[in-house]
């Protein structure tokens, strides 16, 4: 990204150039830290072969308050989209019902 705007570090000037080049009004910076997915296998009745499998991504950080559970082979594939969705919630149009006074 920095090379695309001919910048050496991510500073105010580089952010302005990124905004102009890609037509964006805001740039969010951050990092994703996660634990490895944990899979639990439970057999409730071995004679009927009943049970379940659950894969969970544990809490990312107490400070960031991000946690989730997904049921895919690789939950990291959906993690970025989910985090971006929640991060940009306040920027999306919405409506609020209020009583008329």
C-alpha cells in the first residue's frame, strides 16, 4: 500500500494519498490476533453414533472484546469480513423509530 502511494511510512501524508488514490474517506488501522481454532467432539450415544462437533475461535483479546464461534473448516476465512462489518456499523445508513410529540 505504501509503495503504491510512494510513501515510506504510514503517516498523515501517506493516509491522505491513500484516500485520494483509492477514493476512500477513512482508513482503519489495526491487527488481528487470534488463537488457533479449538474443536470439541462429543459422542452422546455410541450405539446410535449420535454426537456433535463444534469448532470455536476463542476470545481474541480482553481489551478489544472480540470473540466468536464459527462452524467452517477454516474460521479465519470469515474473520476479517465479520470484523470489518462490526467496525463499520456506525457508518452504514439506518433508521430509528421515534414517537411524534
